[in-house]
């Protein structure tokens, strides 16, 4: 969709008096010129977290930086402003976020925000996160985030359509995790992708063959939540482009294969105290009452934050696991030979991977294992932070941790112990999201947009009759 910009007047969607720092603009132009960049992308994301932009020639930098590019966002899924009569939004790039695309140096990529009628657009995912980051800042904190992105990369035979992994031979044991042969066989993809991450300066410190066949994970340093969500969104785009360059496909479908692991995207969360710069999840020098009660060396603030996340776990899962396919991965075993370690239980524990929330002993943070690779990271980070801040402000108690293997307990025993299950389907998650008052505070108008969008997705996938059902059931009765 396109809109013609009237150059005789300022773009109505940008705040009155909006100006770009001329020094920063000149610095950006010089960097672009030195790098030989030809095209600019001032991006925002849709409800799925997919990046959107127009492509600007490099000599349009000054115009682009002041919001010259207008977008009919109602033409996209889950963005609001539906209808031909609605005004447009302007995309305003944050010039400080410029990345030179390492796989194609013709492009410079900017993360940005949408503006509507002179104010930040309320349904812009990045703005939703910024509002919660501002709230945390008013309390003296910065929300830090580390992610653990997992995804599959495969080849497709052009003649048969058969999908195969990157390595020449499929692993024949129970689980290929950390297998050196499989990793070395996938270096056609792993090498350029890891080099690009290093070039970006994101602190890549490891990558490996994961639990699924031709499934990989890349681990980089944590950052503040806005920076990290920008990076995750960009990383998915980069993975697609690098995979294509070697004749492969990267998929972020959470559960692409019934007999293999889901692709998680664990969120590792902590709060920095802005005055001291210290990690506020680090236990107090003299301890705190929660350590005495629950035995896990984390700060009182960390326990409150955890309690807030647990309180909103069901609704939160609609955001962290936002597709029909996400819930096909929420099984502890399924068709797999061994347990998948899928986080199906609303509980927390000391280094316990059978619970939704884990307090790892290698770092002072809270890990939510429920998010998957289909996540819109901005929305997920915003809701996590809001839930955690509610726990802090209300001084909530997370209750007793569960440190044993919860998969070995019966459902009856778990319920007697007060352990609930995460929503079994997207439908149930949407219902929980709809009933959650905090969701309305965090997302505003976007809450109903999200519910409508995800309900359509649920109905589309649930009511479809597949050929395999015909094969199994057509003449069964």
C-alpha cells in the first residue's frame, strides 16, 4: 500500500516540532557513505513481530529520518486502523540503532516507531514495550533480557519435496544435542550466520546442535529489553536470508515435527538498579526471608518478580506462545522417545527445567521456558515486565518452589500440590488473556485486536479437515 506525501506540508503523523539531531544525522550519513550503502530500511513490526518497511534510497536519509514514509497499517494483520477512511502512520527510525546488514552490505537497517496524529501509535509493538520500560525506569530499574533462540534449518529436495537436515547423515541415537559431527556437518549455515553475529558485536559466545535434528541455538550477551527484542527480530530475518544463500530454509515454527523437539526462545530476565548499576536479582549480602523459606539464593525483589509472572502465567502464554502450533509443542513427551522438557506446568524451581520458570544457579535471573520462536518479542517482554512490576509493587510471594522432576508426578498429585497446567491450546490461552485485567492495562486497544486476530487463527487451524484425517477415519465408522 502506498501513500503520496505532500511535500508542501509536514507529515501529519509526526509530532509537531519533531526534529532530528543534525549532528547525529550527519554522522549517520557519513557512515552510510563510507560503507557504500545504497538502500535504507526504517522498520516497525506487525502483530506477529514480522518487520515491515519501505525501501528508501540512501540519499533520502534526511526525509526518512523525519517520518516521510507513511503506512496504511490497516492493510496488515492485527495493526488496527482498519478501513479505507483511516489516516496513515509514519515510521520514524531511531538513528542510533543503525545496522549494516552483514549478509548484504547494500542495506542499512533501522529500528523505529510508528506515529499517528502527532503521537506514538498506541498499537505499535515497540511502543507498547517502551511504555513498560518507562514505568520500570520511574521506579529506578532497567529491565534486562537474554534470549535463547532455537530454530531448524533444512534442505528441500526439488524433485521429491523431501526435507533433510544440514548434516550429511541424520543422527540415529535418542537425542542429537551437542553432537559434534552434526554441528560440523551444518557449518555451511552455522559459519556465515555466526560470523555475522560476531560482526554485529552482540557478544556471541556459543552455538550448538540442539535437541532436534538440524535444530540450532545461538547464545549472545544479554542487553536491556528494548535492545534485545530488536536483536531477536533482526536475527530471525538474518537467519532466513543466510539459509536462503546456502540453498536452505530456516523455520521458526515452534513444533515443525511431531517426533522432534519444539523450538523454544527462553526469556532470561533481571532488573538493573539504575542508581548503582547492580543486578537487583542478586541476593542481599545479609540474605532475605525468602531464601530462608525457599532455599534459592535470589533477592527479595527477584522473588516478588517471579510471583507476578506466575500470577499472570496463563494470560502471558497467549503472548509468549502465540500460534496454534505452539501448543502442539506443549507436551512433555508426545511421539518422542524421551521427554521433550516442554514447560507445561505453572511452577518455579531451583534450576528445574520441568517447571515453566527456572531460577538458574549459574546466573541471577528468572528464566521463562514457555516462549517459543513464533513470539512477538516486544509484546512478550512488555507483558513479562508488567507482571513482574506488579509482583514487586504488591510484594507478592511466589510460594513454595518445586525442585523435583515434575514430569514424574501424576496430574492428580500435581493439582493437590497446587501446580496448575499451562493452557492446553491457543483457544484456552486467548480465553485467559481476555480475562486478565493487567493485559488490558499493558496493551490497551491492542488487547482486543490481538484476541480477534488469534481467534481467527485458532478457528482457521482447528476447523480445517486434513487429508490425514481422511486416511485414518473416512471409512473407520
